[in-house]
C-alpha cells in the first residue's frame, strides 16, 4: 500500500449513504489521504488532472465498511478461551497482524477492536498499523475488558487453583470503586474506549448469557469515569435485565442483545439514544457448524438457544426505530467474512441502503468520528469498489470486494 499526495478517482457509481442515493459518473479528488471533492465527472475539468488517476468507471464505489465488534487478537477455533494461555504475547500479536490484513482486504477499513484477554495487545496492533509497520484497518481499541470476577470477560474454564497472569486481569472489578480503577488503568494504557461485560457470555464457561453481572451503579461508574477522559463505554449484554442496566447507565453501544425482548428495553434505547450493535451472524454460523465444530457442548447449546431470539431482537429494533450499527464479533467465524451479516438486516426487514448505512455512516456516528463512513469532503478516502455492479439491491456483493483503498491508496 503506497501513499499518494493527490489522486483523482473516476467512479461509475458512488453510494451516497448520507442521502440514500446512487450517484453516477463521479469524480472523487483525494489529497493527503482525505477527500477534497465529490462532483460529476467533467472531461473539460478533470481530463487535465496532473496527479495520479484511478479509473473506477466500471465499478460501484462505496465507503470503506466499518465493523464495531471485532477481536483480531488470538483465535477461538476450539470454542474455548483457555488456548489464549498457551501462546505468548508475541504470537497473539502475529495472529492479529494476519487477521488485521484479512479484515482490511475484505473491505473493512475501520473497526472497533473490543478487547483481548491479554491487556493492551490490541493497542499495540493499532499503533503498528498507524505507524505503517503492518497493514490493517483503522482501529479503535478497548485494550481489555472490564469484567466481574469469574464473569463473561474472564477465562473461566481453568481449575480454580490456577492463577492468571496480571495482564489477563487488568479489568477485573467487583465494586463501584474497582470499576473506576479498572477504567482508569485501561485508559491510561492507551484504550480508545471501554468495554464492559454486563452479562454472562456464550464462550465463558459456567456463565449465563441472560444473567446480569454488574449493577446499574457499577456500569454507571464506568460510564462516568470514561467520560472524564472524553471516552465512552460499549456494553456486552445478551439478556434483557443486563441490557437495561447498561442502557440506563448511559453506555454508547449495546452489543449482542441476543436475548433481549419486551418493549421496555427498546424504549430505553430510544430514550437514551443508544446504538444497538446486534451480532446475529456469529450465532447463526456457530449453530450451523455445531455438528462438526470442536466447540464445547455448553457453547453450542448457548448459541443455538440464541439463534431465533437474536433475529427477533433485530426485527424489533428495526420496527422500533432504534439506532442500529454494524458489528459481527469476528473471531469466532473466519476473519474476512464480516460482510455476511449484512443479509441478516435484509432478512429482518431493512432496506439495502439502510443496511449499508449500519456499516458506514451509522457505525462512524457510534464511534463518534467524522473521519470515515461517508464519501464526502473531509473524510478519509477509504473506499471499496466492486466491478460491474450498478446497484446495492443485493448486499451479498459486499462479500467479494474487488478493490480496497485506505486513505486513497490501494490495499495490495
């Protein structure tokens, strides 16, 4: 991937996610990685351009996609957290380098990296990408998990007399004061946001996804402490009560929501303007793989039980008008398949343009950035291009993106 000072793109069709329109035959001018203009192509005006020219006249061009819920550090191939202890920190980083490159080449130019058991390794990966050492998407890193002892953010499938290393327990907290301490430690270590585990998890042995693991006061302590640093909180929550506590406490995004139901939680998300980040594809993927995957039976059961409720929650969110943003929980299914969840939004009743918005402008709004998510002046020139396509009626076209540009430069 090389950097160019000035580049002119001729795009056959541009997806204007802000206005829900498809623009034909456009000129996109890029200087120093950012878009300076988007306008109709004019031979008189643009044929004389002296910088680099990229002909995408036969392509559909959309903003680089955004995944708000990834885990690029490590692997969950065995459906257990325990193997994270069998590899070194350097090995975890190397896996992250591979996964980051795969994610970027799949068209996801920005991600939220929502935590790793070994604290701050995701921050190191982010920094290496920013410094040009390795390639990958723009990363907003959580640095670790704020989790209760033996909760959904802990490695729980170990004998009770085995003590975890300190960097695996940076965010463990069981009181309001301990939550504040954990938030400070993560932010001082370089985290861009805070991830709090509000309920049990599908992969944490012994935990119950529908059961709350923090009080509203404890979650609010995380929100308040993060706000002192200008940061926000993303909440892992599967069940309704834990989700309600998180939303009422002021988290910015509610991630998963696989088991939420009832008018109260959706009304609360509307009232608090919470972004809902459902992760339906991973539930479907694990359930489809359950006969052959080397996952513990407990994991298979938990994910199977969430399959229908998770899609029902997405449908209700769409019907209720809740703000939706895109996140996949990429680590469980293969990295690079992130776009396959787009179809779930269609199946739940969203239009193609609204579905694409969840993974572009909505996701950027959820992060709180004006740098990505839209093809317009001032934003980074993060683009994806699909050859021979003139519409987005079939969102599956985003499963096989032909060209990816980050900051106006082609990703090799």
